[in-house]
């Protein structure tokens, strides 16, 4: 019998590490199927505790975003057969999927909006099925890199904000909320200050918020793609880190409606078509810079007041050998249980 008494937040595992950065090009590893990712997640167990659910990327080969209602219900049945619920969904917003740049021309922005519409349709089917009862739809600017954004940062942020407002209005009409995941690789979202400016420009806190990933926001502190917004310098001490982390989280926490537990070693990583972003490391990586439990506490204060019910691990771009190692998932689950049992959830 489990000794753990806390049942919230629900603990989810992401399915997209089996997809992102994978493919058929030279040097790429092949994708890992949805079935195998579900099996790996279901096999994890720590002192009687298991994952409660999954978060899910709405694209091939796990999901056809144009799949029939019946096909989507079969996917929901498959997920539920493992005892899992579905939480947050990742809209296929990027070029090469359904969408395109939220900062682009009208055709590109229309593709972005279409991807959100498709995500809302799938969310509705999962909700009606019963496999999904909480979570958000994740987006970003779908504009790789910051060079083009810097050509006219104010105008480009205004364009992204306009696209996000249109998308958030659509999501709200479907009873959904959008969460923009801040990463150093996404234009207009590449620093904590630019992310905050964008959220305030959209100004729809009930419909669009922030998705925090511990690995990505650590690089916000360092100002990796925006040195002018760095809050610490290399060689910082614990006191400097704590003060800087509080500054960042105090600004972004009120907007935070989705949360990824992760570890980072201060480096960036890219694979396949995915630009370099915060490197996700194993939860017990000896080079990890983060006290996962302590850092999570900064973000999760007041989480229930913001409508959050779960947290998710993100091991995006882990090698397949790491993903297929059962100890990877037991270690991750243990780290998440420690977050849940820390008392930071409120």
C-alpha cells in the first residue's frame, strides 16, 4: 500500500518525447509509438504510486489531426485502458504540421488559427468521451529564432498578440484555455520579460496564460537569447539564484496555468527540425542545476486558484535508449511525487 496521502496534483507524463526531434532523416532516431509510450508510462511505479495520466501532442504518428470522431474515440479508449486520463493537449501549430508562424503573413497566421481549431475539436471529443476532464491547449509563436522578430520587435510582438487573441477567443468558445510555453527558441517568448510583455499585450488572462517548463525557464534566468534580461550571471551563488528566481516567478506565476517538471544542466539542445532550446536532462542528472522540488514550489503557489489540477514531466528530445529504460520513468515519477508531497500545491 502506498504511504503517500496526497492525491493532487495529478501526475502526468508527456507523450511527445517519443516524437519531437525524431524522424527518418539522417542522424535522427525513429519515433516511438503512442502504444509504447503508454506502456512505458504505465510500467513506472514508486512505492505503490503510478502516473495518473498523460499530456498529448496532436500530430502524426500518434494522432492524425484530421482523424474521424470514431478514430479519436478509439484513441481515447486506448489511453483509458491503461487507467490514464488526458490532460493538456499540444496543438499542431508549427510549420510542417498544420499551423505556421503566429508572427507571419495572413496565410501563415490563418494556418496557426486552423491548428487551434483542430485542437479544440479533438479536445471536445476527448472531453465528451470522459478521458479528459482538465488541462489546457498548449501553443507558442511557432516562429523559430529571434532574428526576424528583432527587426521590429514591437510590431512583431503586436502581431503575435493579435494572433493569440484570435486563437484564445476560439478556444474560449469551446470551453478551453490556451497556455503559451515560454522557450528561448520562440520569437517574442524567448525571455521572461518578452514573455510577460506578450501576455500583457494579449490581455486575456481567463483564456490565455503561461505554461512553465522548469528547464526552459532556467535559461530565462541566464538571458540566453536576451542578455539584457538576464537575472543572474554564470557563477551565481544560492542567494543570488533565489532572489532572481523569485523575481521571475513573481512576474510569471500569476499567468501560469500549466506546469512541466523538468531538469536542466544550463545547456541548450536541438534535434531534427527543432531549434536549440532548454536541454531536458534526466531527473537525477548529476549536472542538473535545479532543485526540482524547491523550484516547483515557486511556480505552484496558488495553482488551484488558477484552475490547475495536474503537473506533467517533459523529457523532450531524450534519446530513445533513455526513454526505453524503465529506471528513467521510475526516477521521474519519484521526482514528481516529491513535488506533490512537498506541500507546495495550493
